[in-house]
C-alpha cells in the first residue's frame, strides 16, 4: 500500500470510492461531489490542503481529508481541523 497527498486528478476515483461505499449524500452525484471536493480542498478559505489517499496496486482504496478552520479564543487565533 502507498499513502500520498491527494491531487486534483484523484477526484474521480474518490467520488467512485464514496459512491461504492454509499458515502455520498442523497442527491449528491459525482459531478456535484467533484465540485464540493474542489471547494473544500483545492482553494480552502484558510489556504491549506489537508488530504491523503491510499493506493493498493495502483487502485485508490481510501481517502481522508480535513478542512482547516481558524478558531479565536480570547485574543489568540488557532488553526484547527
């Protein structure tokens, strides 16, 4: 198995993986899913992409992603996921 950072070209495979495992929200097709992935990971508001995929013999078998957010506690700002 190989773990690596996800790239935009993985979106189709990630969408298929989500569909095959019944993880897509009802009414969210693969086209909308790709748009959502782009919004979350390609140009996130904080500007950091947090996304990993796992491949087994060249096939994408897992995906994990987090969306960074800024948190303000009192006068301090923290980056969270």
